[in-house]
C-alpha cells in the first residue's frame, strides 16, 4: 500500500489532506488504514504544513470579515464600487475581496456565483458568499457570510452596508445558494501581491 501511495503526487496528498482538515470535524476514530496515511504525512512533515495552511486560510477569512465590517454604514449606490461613492451588493463583495486578499472577482453577482465553488448552506464559513433572488432572477443579490447565521451586504437604495440574519423570513425565502472562492484563486492572488 505504501508503494502505491508514493505514486500519488505530493500536491494531491496536500490537497486531500487540506480538504479533510478544513471541512471535516475532528473525531476520535478506531485505528485503521487512515493511521498509515497520518504516519506518512507526519514523517514527511506535511501535517505541520497542512496545519499552517489551515491557519492561514482561517486568518485570511477573519481578515476579510474584519475588512468587510469596516464598511458598515457606507451608503448603497447602484453600480457603486468604492466606499467614497457607495456600493451596490456585488461591488461591495468585489471590493472587499480585492482589498483583503488582492483577488479580482467579477463585477456582477451572477458572475460571482458562476466563478465560485458551490457549497452546502450547512458548510458555510466566514468569508463565503451567500446569494439571494431579490429581483425575480437567480443570483441577483450577494453578501459575505460572517458566521453565526449572519451576513454583511449592501442591501438596496436608501440603505447602508449592514449585517443581517439569514434566518429572517425575507432572506430565507430568497436564498439561492452559498459559494466559496476556490482556495487556488485565493492562493494565486496572495502570491501575486
């Protein structure tokens, strides 16, 4: 079995291990074939690298949420892309991602949905995108999930960037889905800085 595992590219092992560390709760499990993988990863020093990557992802998500919260109170402006003149929903999301991690997201909410990874609502993590149907078309509104069932967004004309609960009946009825910016795009943006 170890001979077969040596043939797996290191990048694939790191990717699979990172996915397991980031998305699956840790539980005690009986000893089994996974122990061999854990030993292999530990022997190569990969567990430490995976933990570092996980911490970096968590830190970046936290920074992104903190940066987004810095825009609370900025007025809504249709087509707006900056804090000085105001934001619309997708302009707010694009601006936060660009300023926080240097990633250029598409300008429109439906384009942002199309270029991000679909996730289940139960898998939401701070920094993920949440989409709503507010204009009788899919993905017509977007916000940034901040945790605890809440998201931050630029809601509509006459309003300001604010935090709202996804549990409210208005948002529950209009929820279109959750998306995650792929880690590869985030890593590439960080490398470019």
